[in-house]
C-alpha cells in the first residue's frame, strides 16, 4: 500500500501529543468578541483534546 500524504489543513489545526492524543484549538474566538464575557474568552484560549470518535479519522489525515 502506498504512503498516505499528510493533509496540510489538518496538520495546521491539530498537534499530536507524546501519548498519542490530538490537541486542538477551541472555536468561536476569531471575531464578535465584544459580546462575549471575559471569562469565556479566557477559557477559549486554552486548548482541548479531540474526541475519541474523531481521533482515528484525523490521524489518518495526518498520515500517522
């Protein structure tokens, strides 16, 4: 079977940790920030992990 090419759009959005989990950025932080509370914007800065359901599909796109 040939090697899988890395999907560059996915590579920019997700990072693989040492334990094999996928880190992602949170959504809703790009614009219309004036109506969002300070606490909510602070929480959106922190990263999150991809759900286990999506992990297999995203790893395939990363070529892992």
